[in-house]
C-alpha cells in the first residue's frame, strides 16, 4: 500500500474517538497565547487537506486540544499538547501523527513539521479567534442534524417537546433517550451556564449515537406538571420517547437505550423492568436509598456544609424525619395542617402566606410518592446491560451509599451490570474546577471528559460479538 493511502486510513480511524485532555503544562511565567483556532493546509500526495486545531487553556495551566479535518470527516480527534518555552508539540495517537512547531509571536503562527507514517511535511498554522459564545443564544453549528420533535405519552395523554440529534450518514444508528434528575428541567438540563444533557447529547451524537432529549412535564411545550408526576409515572414518559425512536428510520430498533441522571436513572431502571424494555441503561448517580433516606441524607450534607453544632443537626434531622413520616402516613388534609404548624413553630418569622407555600411544596403528589419510593424494589426485573456511574465528589447522592446499594442488588441477578466511580466528579458530572475551561477569562463548567469516554467505550463494548443484549 502506498504511503499516501496509509495517511488517509490513519486519519479516518480517529473519526469517532473522544476528545482528549492535554498532558502538557504551560511554561513557568507567562504562558503562550495559544487559546483559539489554529488553521492550515497540510500537503499530501494529490493535494492539500484543510485542518483546524482547537485549543482552550484550562484553569490548571494545561490545555484542551482537538483536531478537525472536514474533508475526511475527522471531528474532535484526540490531541495531546505539550508546551515548553516557545515550542509546541501536538500528538494525535489515533492517527499516529505528530506536529512539532515553534510559536512565532510576531506573526501569531505555529511553524513546524507534521510527521505521520514516516512522512514529514512542513505545516504552518495561523491563529484565528475562537467564535464568541458570550451573546445570548450564540452557538456554533454542530456537525450533525438537529430536529425539533414532539412525541406522545399515550398513557398520560400528554405531548412532549424535545430535540433529536442524528449523526451524519445513513444509519441505522444506536440511540439513547436522556432523562433528567429531580425537579422541572428543560431538555438541556440547564443549571446556570452549564447544560449537562445538552453537552452529553452533543458528545454522543458526534460519536455516532442518535440522541433524544426532552423537556420535563410542564416545561417548555411539554404538557402536564412535574409536581404531580410521580417517579413511576415518569416511566411512561420514557416509554413514549423510546417508541418515538422506534418509529425513526435512522435508528437501530435493537439498540435503543436510556441514560438517566439521579431520579432519571431510577426511572430508566424501572422502564427496563417493563414490557418492551430499552436495550441498555446508563445510570448517572442513580439513587439507591429510599426517597426519604435520600432527602434526609441531603439535609445532613447541607447542615455539615453550614457547620452546625452536632446537637442542632440531630434535632433538625429528627424534626424533618417526623415531618416526612407525617406526609407519608397521614391523609393530605391532616398532613397539611400538621406540616403547616411544624413550619410555623420552626420559622416563626414567616408570614401565613409563606408558610402555606412552603407546606404546599412539601405536600405535592411527587413529594409524597418519592418519600416512599424504594429504588431497589423491582430491580430483579432488569435483564438488560446496566452501567452504573457515580463520582467520588458527589454530595447529593454519595456513591458509597447509593451506588453501592444499586450495584449489590443488580449484580445479585444481573451479570451484565458494570459499576464505576469517577475520581473528582460531582453530582452534575462536572470534574474538579482545575479541569474546567477558561472562556473569556472566566471558568466554564463542563461535563467530565472521563465520564463521557467511559460511557462511549461501554456502548462500543456492547456491540462486540462477546456481548449479548437481553430483553423480555
């Protein structure tokens, strides 16, 4: 085979590989102004290839870097970056390529040599600013198709609005439904300037997976109300989403799974125990304790963060546990009267209207149901492969409590259960702040690259001949 053919094949092998995090640090003193896009034309036999390397400085002095070669459909290829003085070394392990260059500050260029398969080619990369993402709604066009969609939940007679993202190509592709955690959330799982579900959908679609994410009940154009929807009722929402994917020509019907976060993970596992289950489930920080235990544990974490005295913590804990028991075990009218009185005694400074509002929030149908919810109760019905992921920095659903319980129960009858704990990752699946990106001089949260790659690799492993997907 000629060398130029090897070159093309090596480049193509990296098309679906995830983004890498650079292992090099900026030099001591003032770092080079490398943040931005570096564009150039690589000479190959028969012509030139346009390529772009995106570089984003990180808070810990390292760099995020990724390679794009549009002509060969290479997108966000793993790129490791090392900087020493004015020397810059880029390494793309998937393509077996290296680029060694010197930074020319006057011309704002990288001038060096690209090496691959023993072939060396001079390459000059010119700086271009990263497109601004600071304006409202500003967003780069992704390299895949986006479609605004609507689907029905026939059981609850509700319509849901969402976004379907489809990789380039003819398919059929594997597909996933994304399911959010507690509370009313939009399809992107937006928290401040962090969009957990949007980020995961983008990552998976770039790697050949169709993704459906949707607004929760009562959010956007979706019907119903989150406050009245129990955890069990949300299962029919997921089933409606799965059936919608089954109707799409781009989707491999035998490879439709559910990725759920927090309560959404429990909803996904419940759906896996029903007729016509998903082909696989990914649980992101799913709850393994009862709803009451989960909320009481979260109360303890909040109290510890406030550094309350142990006696005060114990008193508040017992008071809240009594309140939850009243909510679970008495009829709604009696519970409202008792809970309102307890709130009035605990917070005498609140007026009557505020007391009633707080009591109403504690007495929603969802709250009453979630307090009694046992996530382990029906797990013996789950027969499909399950990936349990949690972070060691999760203070909302600590892995040593929640994931351990889920893992123990699932592995007792499901040999296709895999559990992993990710160092430094929190409940929103963000890495430590030292790994966040710097955008416009400010730290910007991101979905943990390690978590993303773990999900991607597990999905790839499912398609290997040794893996069998079971369904009812």
